[in-house]
């Protein structure tokens, strides 16, 4: 299995799982949907002869106002559409600095502070993938032990 990330933001990701098909993808996506931190988990295979499933996962995120960490810079950030911490995490620091005049180092501090309130999508998927593998192994072991009886 090879993973190729197509799009990624702090709270969502779209990637291709080469070498997998509906069987794995459907099971994995259904497994992900069981967790409270997952808002959307879905996949698609665009053509049945070219099996390159795209998986899309979006986390549930609490909309925490940018005022929580940015103090006097909150208004500058709001003027360019950054009203919530997740919007800062999904932004490019260089661009935000140019548009607001806020020093990049100060923005990096805000960014690190915002990370304390939100999980990164890669970390969440890794955790749930490990849980999925454990689940599959337990099903396999239960099946094997039932055959021995």
C-alpha cells in the first residue's frame, strides 16, 4: 500500500491509497466514522479499472475565537477572514503576515498556541489506523480460534 497525499490542511486531508480497493477502504472509512473526533470520512474510486481510491477525512473542530490567543492582533486577523483558531492553523504564515502587518515570529507563536486547542488530522488518522489494525487482528484471532474448536 502506498499513500499519496493530494490535499492537506490542519483539520482535513485527502489522499490516495494505491493498491487498495473497496474492501479495505469501505472497512476503514466505516471504522473512522465511529469516532467522535471525525466529522467526515469517505472514499471514492473514480474508475473501476484504475483502482486508486481517494480517501477524504475531516475532523470535528470546535470554533474557538481568534481572540482567545491573539489579543490586540485579533482585529487585524478578523479583517482578512481569520475569526477562529482553526482558520489560523489552515493559513500560510507568510501570507497572513503580508496581509496584516503582524510579525511572522508573533504569528508563529499564535500558531503554536492554536495547536494546543486542535488535533492534527495526520495524528488522528495514525491513531485510528493503529486501532483499526488492532481490531482486524482481534477479528482474525477470534476466527482462527473458532476454527480450532
